[in-house]
C-alpha cells in the first residue's frame, strides 16, 4: 500500500500525540471521523502503526545515565550470534541492541542510575554475555536530540 498525503498527516499527528481522540485527529487531517477511523485501522492492520506506548522520563524513573556499549564477539557463527542475541534481550537495562557493520559487532544502549549502577549491570549481565571478545563503553554526557518519530515524507 502506498501512503497518500492524508495517511502521512495521520501518522505525523499520531507520532506527536498517540492519545489524540479520533474526533480531534479527524479535524486535524480534514476528514470525517468515520473516514479517519477507517484509515487509522487500515494503517494499524497494514503494520504502519506498530504500537501505542507511553514514553517515560528516564530521570523521573531513576535511570538518567545512558551508556553506549560496543561489543565485538569472538566469532561470527550463527550459533554465537543467536546465543548472544537471546541473552542480551533478557537484560532489562538494555534498551536497544543493534547488529552493526564496522569495527564492533553490536551496539547496545543501556540505561543506569549512575556509574556505580552501570558497574553493577556490567558485572552481573554484560560481562556474562556469551561469545564476547571485547567490550567498550561510552557514557553520554548530554542528549542533544532524542525522538521516536520517524520521518513520514
């Protein structure tokens, strides 16, 4: 399915406010409420809209420290990659894990209370991940930009 201008306006509005009422959304994109509802349902069914979530404030949740961890594995066999990915997915402090091209095999985004808490996460979880050959951690000093909104064209 190709997205038209109305679909794009709906997606943009929902990315800004996932709790917007159908009535307000329909007004914003200049559609009737029923036509807007059908479009949103179609965008959900077709997988353009994956989920509706609440984005929590890391400071209020007590995890203001962000650490990016580059991991290089000892090998590239499928079973090594699979074991690592299954294990890393079970660590609650890891928000993101990306398989990379380049010097490191994986890049993790980890949240922690502070450096001591990250040391605990490292000891209890990261250092025990299977197949790890090398690990390098970088602490974010400040978040310059942060969004979950994808460009919709």
